[in-house]
C-alpha cells in the first residue's frame, strides 16, 4: 500500500500574470530532507509543466504499488509545487494591449532542490525508483539518505 503526502495542500493563487523569472541558482530553502528517510535531489535546473507534474505523480504511485510487496505502507512526499505562469496573446492581436491570457502553469526546479521524499521503503527498491524517475524526468536526480 502506498500513502501519498501532499505538501502543496495550500496552493498559490496563480491567477496572477507574473513578469519575473525564477533564478536558476542553488536552492537554499529546500535542499534538506524534512520528512522521509530518503530523498531525490535535482542535479541541475529545469522546468516542468503542471501536466508533467500530474503525470509524474500518477506514474510514481503506480510504480510504487507495483514494486512494494511488503505489508508496510510506503510513504512518499511530493515537494513539487507550481510557482509560475506562462501567458500568451492570441495570434491575431496587435502589439501591446496588455500581457495576455494564462496559457499554462509551470514549475522552475532549482539545482539542489528536493523533489520527492520516501520512508518505509528498502534501499534496493529506492534504487529502482531512482532509475525509473531518471527515465521520466527531463533532469538528472541523485539519491539522498538522512544521516542520523
């Protein structure tokens, strides 16, 4: 059984049209494990759309159900939260007249940011999950273990 913990229960109000871009420097706010025993850290900066995050969440939960054979529930925490919007004007419009409508929502992943955290899962299965997520994500990730 897989237990999913969502950290982004309080969603940002992303009906705003943002002008600024996120900086791609190291993430000093979310680079330490907070909840689980193991975690996956981004090795480089990248961008994910909201649809990519949902697809990744669903495929990860299916994959964890498939590989977890123990009676203990595997818990994982999703540390991904949408933090920006992409806007676009209609193709027939002239220059000016404001910023345009929101096209989709995106997430800027910084280098060093924790993406997922896991607990109640053996190290052998974590390495299988790591190779699975490396094939699904457009960026490279590495495994972190909580030091006691």
